């Protein structure tokens, strides 16, 4: 079964993506599918211990945050241009 994926991006980036797909003689959708397949086959970069150390260091911080529902509402309003 196929699933639809929606990606929101600025017009300028989409135009660049469209030109890239045109240069490869394909549609934007097919170019993105191929790029995602290639990316999925790439091994994770970087040393695992180094990455875990970065995560552990990040956990030591206490940054301010907001209520998740409020933040999601703000994001949605931003998408809608409100």
C-alpha cells in the first residue's frame, strides 16, 4: 500500500528542487523518492559514543519550554499564515 508524504517548504527551495528534478529528467516526486531511498541506505555517520555523549550533555540542560498544545497551535497558525 502506498502512503502520501507532505513536505512544507519555502517557494524558493521548491523551485530549486523542481529545477534539479528537471535536470535529472524526472518529476519532483520521483526525484524525492530516489533521494530518500539513497539516504536510507547510507550508514549513520559519526562515532556512536561521540553521538551518545552529545545527547547526554544535552540532557544536563534545562531549557524553558511551553505547553505542547500551545506550541502546536502556534506552528499550525504559522503554516496557515495567520
